[in-house]
C-alpha cells in the first residue's frame, strides 16, 4: 500500500501526467501548493494516505449498517439447480467483507446452499450497497466459472437506471463513462 501511495504522489509530481494529476492546485485533495521537492512528495503522499484512511473508515461504518436478510426477505426472480437470481434491495451488501457484515450472498447461501459449501463461491458479480437490482449467484462450480467468464469477457450487458435531480434537456440518452467510488460522499 505504501508503494502505491508513493507512486500516486510521484505521478502527481510529474508534469507529463498533468491530465490525471496536475502538479499544481490539487483541489480534490485540499492542497494548493506545488510539489517541488522530495519532502513535498512525501508530505503529499502522507496527505493522500490520511484521506484514504479516513474514507475507508467512513465506508467501514456504512458497511456495518447493512441489513440482514432472511430467506423470506429474498425476492427470488429465477432459480434452478445451477443459479439463483435475486432482486437485491438497497441498503444490503452483496458480500460481507472483512468484518463479516450481513450480506446478500450469505442470505442466499443460507437459503439455497451451493456445491462448494462456501458462500463466497456463489458470487458471480456484485452491486454497491446503495444500489438495488438483479444479482446472479451460482450454485455449482461449473456455473460460477462459466458466468465469471461471460462477465470477464463483457458478454453480459448491464443497464442502470438512476434518479437524478435538476433539469435534463433530453428525454433519452446514454452516459458512457466509468462508474467509480465517490470519495467525498461514500
């Protein structure tokens, strides 16, 4: 982790990479000074590490609020001997994480089980805690391998709907941008 943070700081100090991390006005991290020396890079690296640790702590607290689901709470959309498709509600983690928080994968495992006898070996893909939608769980190792391959090769189409505030000029459209974590409001 330290190497990664130092690498971020070094990249930020390199003017050739200014499109991704400009060497002046680091507004997203709160610093407005230039990185001109090794000590500046080390200080900036410590600032980045501090921000990341703070955000991770906020995420950890939020993850602890994940709702526990029973078999009766699961909205099963499709089930056969190979897969289970569940409508995930918002406010529930897909996987428990390091702190073993309540999760959809554990609820599905408890309700349906799987060939490997491990909840983590059912997870085909995930949705964020605040996102609702369909999640596929594999009940056999072969189904898991094949579905993982389809997701990895981008043979599965994902569609998202979002509620937005404000005025939208067009009734329809496509936003073709990557999704990423919001570090300001995780």
